[in-house]
């Protein structure tokens, strides 16, 4: 029988086709599921946010990422480049556009109603 060294606890265990002993594998699987769920809801979360919110160790997160459980993106979306004031201005413009669409939609409905009478 051949043995391997667990990547997490660094103990010998009988080879089972995985990089972890059975005990660590079960723990890593549950931590991985937590991380995936959290990242689906919060795609811009930092590693420190994962540690504090999920109570998962930094080592487990790094092992999860090293195995391709998630991809770290360092690219910023266009909105992240804006200053807080620019973001406020953009939100105001979007609100004004929504209001103008609503009011223009109502006036066109009124004009069609009048033409039918």
C-alpha cells in the first residue's frame, strides 16, 4: 500500500486519489461550498472578507484557489474607476433617465387615447 502526504495537515495517509486525507477532504469540501456560495452572491469579495464573514482559514481559501475553485480577477469594472462623486452623478443621471422615460411613455399613451375618441 502506498502513502501520500496531505496538503492541508501534512500527515501521511493511504493514497485515495485525492491530495487530502479523508478528514481534511471533508472539511475542504464544506469550506469550498461555503466559498462558492458567498462568491456567487458577492463576486467582488476580497480574501479577507471571506475569512471574516465565513470563518474559513486563509490556508483553506488559498488551497481552494490553488486548485481552481475560483479565479481571482484584478481587473476593475468601469464603475470601479469612478470617484464617489462621479458615481453619484452617474446614479442621478440614471434616475433622471428613468423618470423621463416614464413621463414620455405616459404622454404618448394619453395622445393615443385622445385620438380614439
